[in-house]
């Protein structure tokens, strides 16, 4: 949120409310800036995206931490030969910086981001591309996400969906997207994914 508002400030705009930024998390960054900027500055959305990425690279690991149980969970699935990937509205480059810095990059077989597709989530394109590159059928895959956009992506692509309540979207909001499962801790995945 700090970097998001810093970019707006550099363009002479007021800080966007943190509560609204939290609600938008999971949406493509381009869309988030399109909402915050006045219409006459919409031509600067791409500049905002690029500037945000630049700032993010400098500060990502200051603001990012692994939630309890994440490393144990992804290493558990990797040790059992399950393929894991990230499909995000961030760029794959940003995601790689985070995962490498947090020392969990080795558990992921593929990273795909907003620059890898024409239509970002909730469009199913990124899910289909993930399945294609990993050579997995959609009925042998699961999408785990902490936003309704993640769940909608899974639903639209015919993939099982698991909502986890550790993000900015609460249980009630996630339940409204009709995931196949809702969990409160990532470690609960071991009881669902076999």
C-alpha cells in the first residue's frame, strides 16, 4: 500500500484509502491505478505500473513475510512430487524476487504473472496456460487463493478451488465466491490435497 500511494503522490494525487486498496488486492495493478486516477490521467496507468514495479523491487522483502506453515506445506507437497506454481496479477519477476528472498523459490515449478497473458485473472487464461505448461489436466489441479478473484479464476477454468482466509478477503467474502473448500490455515491443505 505504501508503494501504491507513493506512485500516486509522485503524480500529484492524494493517497488512496487503505481500506479500498485492501479490497482491490488481487486485481490487476493496471485496474487498481485506473480506479484511483482521474480519467484525464488514465494515459499514465502504464507509467504507474512500471514505477510501482521499480519501487517494489527495492522494498518487497521489507513488507513481505511467509505466513506460518507455508514453507512446511509447500516443501511437503514438493517432496511428494506434486507440481506447484504461482499464477498472479503481479509480474513473474516480482514474484520471483519475493520467493527467492523468502527462500522458497525452489518449491515452485512455474511462475506466471500478468505480463504472461493477454487477459489477467479472473479470466481463466493464466490457469489454462499453467495447466498447459505443467502438462496437467484441470481435474487433477487445485487453485489455492486468498481472494475472490483467485476463486473465480478457478471456477471459470474448471479447477477445484480452495479459499484460504489468511489474506485481505475475509471468510464471508470468500464464501460468496463458492469455493470447493475454505480453510483458515495453509497447513489444512494436507488434509484436502492427496
